[in-house]
C-alpha cells in the first residue's frame, strides 16, 4: 500500500479492527505487564493448538540452529509465538502511554552515545533494526527522547490496522514514510537532520535488494539503507530493544560502518552484509524474540544451491 493508493476496507477488515479495538480497551485496564502477559498467552495459541505457520517457524529454526535437539526447537518456537503475541499487544496499547511512561519501560539503554555522535555530524541518521524484541517500542523510545524520527514502513494488508498503527506511531512522535515514497522522502528527511528507521530483514517484490548470508543461507535483503548512506553521507546505527525476564527492555545501539572503495555496487553489498551480520548476532543472543514466522529465505536467485536457499 502506498500513501497515494489506500485500499478500501472490506467487511472482514472492519470486523477484525472492531475486535482489536475492543480488546485494546480491555487490555489497557491490565497495565503494560498484564497486557504483555495476555499477549504471550494469545500468541501461544498460534503455536498450539492452532499451529499457524508452526511448520515454517520450526523448519527455519532447524536450519538456523542445526545443532539443536527437536525439544529445543519446539521450546524456542513456542517462545517465539509468545514473544510475537507480546509485541503485538504491547504495540496495541502504546497509544495510551505518555512519553515519560514509554521511557519508563526500559531498564537501561546501552551506547546511546552512538546515536548522539552520529546525529552530531549533521547529516541525519539511518537507524537499522530487524523484527526482534519489540521494534515498535524501540522506535517509541527514540521519539520519546525528542529525536525527530521517521519510520519507513510497508502498508499492512488490513488498511484499518495500518491506519491504527500509523496513528500510534505519530502519537509518540514518529512520522511514517511508506516504502513506495522512500526514494523521495528519505533524502529530504536526512538532509533535514532527521533520523530515518528501517526494518531491513524482509525481502519483498519490488524493493531493490541483494542476497547476503543470514545463518549461512542467502537472504534477499533491501539495499535502500546502504544506498542512502553512500549517496547522502548519512551514518548508520543498528538498534535493538530486547525484552528482559522482568518485563522491561534493554535498548542497545552500535554503529555500522559505511564502506567506500569506489565500487558503489560492491560497497552497497558489503554494507548490507554487515548490517545483516549484526542482526544475526543479536538473533543468536535472543532467538526466542525473533520473527521466525516470516519465510526469510523464500526469495532466491535462480541457480542458488538448495543448501543455501529456502530450507525444506
């Protein structure tokens, strides 16, 4: 979906959205930790008994961690469903939280100085992250700190959900750039000194991408962040918000090097590979908080050996 072509909601979309809003009203009464716990229970239903994409999740976990036992795969798969449920519900209740309350959801922030140093250059900042932990809450924290933040986002299939999430992001200080508008809007934002956030770990039809290793298999990965960094001189920083056992979060940042050898295509590929390596390192630290439900290796170049492609 683009900003210029908004889909008309169907009856099914309206019914789903009504259910969401009714549930959010109830969840708000539980407080953040209570709502998060309810999200975990709802997410677990997707694993068992419903089995929604369970085969995909377990197949990808086995491919990423071939040394794991079947019991370990099943354990992390269930935890990944619980984490996704938590993230969905935590994001749904965010509109009722003030900036100070958002900041209070984090027990600590590691290397915020990387963000400050990058912004001090005056060329904007490219913030990179993946579908791990609570990526929406990580963006909410940055906006709550007063950093002008734009988020490049794909439209959701349900336009009412999409509008709800867009309003949520705007309420906490984020501006949404639809991916179809990114070529025009991202340079404007960076030149204005803003921070632009990218979720880069989902290959999609129509997005300029390259194939780089992710857990030893070739994953189609968007090139946009690297291209913008080279073209505009904007620094890149990777950030991740990992949920802790007590229910709060730790937000961590690290810079990602911009490579300049004079070979633009090779430099872009090297940078995409580097920020993918950073993401893989974090997924290895908290595999139960990654979005394994997406078929990360689905799109492959012709001729890719089966052992490097989509796991079967």
